[in-house]
C-alpha cells in the first residue's frame, strides 16, 4: 500500500500533462496582401473582324496576316502576350472497304506569344483557305500598362 501511492501519483501527473500539451493555441489568420483589380471591358480585333464574323475567303486571307489587337473600354491598347489559334479546314477521308471518299474536317492548332501569326502559318492558310473553313483565336491574354494580365474575348472568322 505504501508503494501504490508512489506509483499512482506519477501516473496521474503523466496523464494530466498529456491533456495539457494536446491542446493547441489558436492562430490568428494571416492578412492577405492581394489587391482586387476590376477587369476592364476588353475588345479583341483582327483587322476588321471582331467577335464572330462571316467573311468572304479573299477578305479572310487578307486579314490572317494582321496583328491581333486588344483594347479596353477607354480605348487603351493592351499588349497581347498569349493566344491560341485554331484552323478548322475541310478534308476528305477514304473508306478502305468501299474506296469511297466522304467529307470531314481537320484541325491545326497551336499557341503563340506574339502577334501576328508566324509567316509559315499565314502562308499555308492563304494557300489553302476555302469557303466553309474557320479561323479561331481563343484564350487571348493581354497585359495592361501596369502589367496586370486579363483574358480578352475570342475572335472567330468563318469563310463563305
């Protein structure tokens, strides 16, 4: 009996000390330093093409070499830093069993960091463009004078 109280007291102290250490102090949330910027209303233009337009083939061929321009609602020009371009063209496939050809579409797409499109792309499009094909500029990112990036609207040209 003498020895039991010497054994019980250290076990109780050990048990109580674990309870004290198990509780963590609440931490204060860190203040965020980000500044909210209201994006301006942007317009993306390729020559005379804005938004989705239907143009004759010759006019679309003339526009393909033009620079992509992004402006805000105050007519300030933003620098285009990134965009993707997709050329959806008509193609033909052959059924191997019957040997018959059927119409289909084919796409060529890539991303670019400068405007206008590279000479290789413009040359191929000017040579191959026909009625019913599409030229699509999308995921356009432009930066304002302070360097803030913004997504700009897409431009889609459908040839007739």
